[in-house]
C-alpha cells in the first residue's frame, strides 16, 4: 500500500538555524514527489516538486529537497530558516497524476 | 487568473443536518480532487472527479458522502446527516488535464455541533 511518512510532527528552531525535514515513501512504481507548505490560516501552496532528472530540486523561498531513490526519501532542507517559515509542511507522492498521498505533516515553529 | 475557490470558508451544522461544500477549480482545469484534514492529521484523499464523471472515490465513506462535478458550475461535496466526527477541514484541489501538480483552495472548515 502506498504511504508517506514524515518523521517529525513538531520542530522548533531558532532563526538562522538549518532545517531538514524527513520524508519517506512507499510506492511500487515511478513516483512524483512534492512538498507543500501551509502557512497559518492559509491554503496549501506548492513548495517544490520532483518528476525526473536532477534529484536535487530547488524550490521557492530558498528551500530544496533531495530525492534518494535507494532510500525512498525526499527530505526537505533550508540552510537558514526565518521566522516567516513558521508553517506546516507536507510531503506528498503520486504515481499517475492523481490520488496524491500526503504525509501527516510537520509543524515548524521558528523562534525570532 | 483566480485560484481554486471554495465556499463557504466556515460552515456550522447541527447533527443530522446536511452540509454542502462548493469548489470552483482554476480556469482551464477539468480535474478536481477533494481531501479531508482532521486535527493533527495530514490530508486524506476522498474523491477525484472530472467533468460529469467520478474517476476514483476510494477515499470516500460509503454512506452519507457524495460528490459531483457537473458540466456547468462548481464541484459539490455533500455530506448528509452530519455527525460530530465529520468536523474537519475539507480541501479541494484542481489540475489541468494530465498534469500532476494540484492547486489547492483555502478549504472549508466544517464544525458539527
């Protein structure tokens, strides 16, 4: 069965700290991978995506993620977080353009 | 180009009443998806529709829930005889034909008293 696992439910960091959010998936075929962000009171926005090609993908706002096929992982990283990065982050995967499976989310709180 | 529009943003219903949630996809998008987000949980897929067709409803409860996406007008998620456990945020997403990126609406927060 398809599933997405996010390792941390809550993360608290100080500004300028580095961020890495873990995401592992299980899916039997070719995958498309996504990270979405949900700022407080707002809807989900696409942060970055991986379809094929370079496994290191760059997203908006300085975020990047690395697809490691052998580890079934797609971890999200940012070298230096800001207070405005406080949000909930969702990893997601799909296989054929629909029925996207989401992880449970990681709530990031950045202390100013 | 307006994004995915959902209304109402907040909906309060008493147990046993009906809830109707509306979703207008982005212009040019013919694929609509509904998700439910329970407190402290991620988004759970409910149903995937194209115009006048339900493509995949494997995530939809078998009773009380239904969805449609008519030829004209928004997609509707209908919950009959609501119970307290239906309280959640319901998100709609849309995508262009054969694309993998889904664009989300702001959600409807349903509260059942």
